[in-house]
C-alpha cells in the first residue's frame, strides 16, 4: 500500500514543500516578486552604495595628491623659469612669461606670485602690438565703399611714430564717425581712449580747452593712446595746430612726449554745397598730419547701406518699399548720407523668416 502510493506519487508532479519556505520549483524568485519582500535587497543596496562611496573617496584622494604634487613641481621650477625667460628680450619674453603666469593662475597659486611676475604681466599688456590688420578687417565690415580711405588710415595707425595726427574729411553719413567707433572698440587699451564731440555753436572755448588738456594729463605710458575729436566744422581747423602742439610738448615735459604713443583723430564734416572750397581750406592743416578724404555717396552706395542695415536688423523689404526708401534717401544724401536708413528699416521692415 505504501509502495503503491509511493509509485503512484512518483508518476505525478510533486507540488509539496520539503521544508517550510522552500520550493523545488526552479523558477527565478525575482520574477515572482519574492526577493523584493525579503531583507536581501536592502542589504545588497547598502553594500553597493558603500562600495560606490569608497570608490569616490579614493578618486578624491588621488586627485588631491596629484594637485599637491603639481603645485610643488611648479614651485620647484619657478626660479628656473624666471631665470630662463629673462634671457629672452623684448615682447617675446613678455609673452612667454605671461603664458607662464596664466598656467600658474589656473592652478590657483596666482596669489603667491611675486612683484616681478606681476610686473612682467603688466609689461606684456603694455608692450603688446596693435594688430592693425585684424582691427581694420573688422572696421571694413561696418564701413562700406571707403576702401581707399581705410587703407590710408591703416598705414597711419601702423606707423611706428610716437605721435600720429590724422584728419578725416567728408560729408555726413559716409562712415567717418563709424570708423572712429570701430577703432575705439578694437583698441587693446580701452582705458587709454578719449573721445570728445565738438560743437561749433558752443562759444565756451575755455571749457573745450580744459577738456582737451584733461586728455593730455591722462595720457598713459602703457600701450598707445587714442584721442578722437568728432563733429568739427571747417571753421574749427585753427584748433588743430594748437592741440597738436599741446600734445607734442606736454607742457614742457618732453620726456613724456618721447615715452608716450598718441594717435589723435580729428573728424571734419563738410557741406556738399561748398565741398571743394572747404577741402582746399583744410589743406592748411599742419603738414605733419595726414588728411584722409571720405568720398560722397550716391544711390548705389545708399543701396549698399540699406542692404547692410537689413542684414544687421534681420529684416526684409519688398521691392516697392525699397525703391521708395532709396528715393527719399537720395534727396537728403548730402546732409545725412546713410544715417537715416536704419530708422527706415526698423519702421517698415518685416522680420526675415529665413534668419
């Protein structure tokens, strides 16, 4: 009876339990959700987080050790680098030392640099060259149809002379002030830039003289100096030799005149009705200054200005409105040039869907 029962049970699947809590079913317990209800999972997660924390702590220790070793190494070679760089003369040595100071600064030890290193960085800043090619490449993107004038001005700015004086002549709206603005924006020594908008109708000559004299007192030995005097009329040409002499002599301090580099730009607006008479009168300006003539604009130049303003403002105009704006601009081109086109673009232009 027992044997039969046992044989009968042998031919049937056994669904019982050998021990409480254990099953002979080989199915993965995780799929049945049993493991999630036991204490194994929290324990394993705790072990995993502890292991990750140990790895992160080890990485932090290695990084800190590498940083300490790097700082010690840089301090060990600091004296050697200072000595080697002093053997290189001129701007090249200053550039190498400036590069060295930048590397040390990235490591967070710039505060420990001595006075000699700070002086070297200052020397590099002051002795850097004015990249006239880059400067006038940027200006030519803003000032249109004045290639000859810009080329002459670039030669003046590039000149090695300590004192350079230039007069920009032309009717309003042809790019004279825009040229000076671009030169000011690209100037490597912004603290050395001084601008003054002249007003012929203001009779207070004493105030004007004090303004220019204040520029002279703030000229720097570090780098170059830029002085821009804008909005001059033809009748103001007499102030040019006075201020040039003031800048050259520095009130008797000839040493300052030798050590300082100054570029002064005078901007004269000419009336088209008497253009050539005024141009001839301005030929009486000092012979040691360069006179640059900005040519007047016509309809073709106005069209170029209009297209540039549309591109900058990311707007578009239909053909009829473009012709209308150009016709109005041609009527006032002698007085305003391209100056009024941006306002017209903002007023009548539609947003460009392709931009």
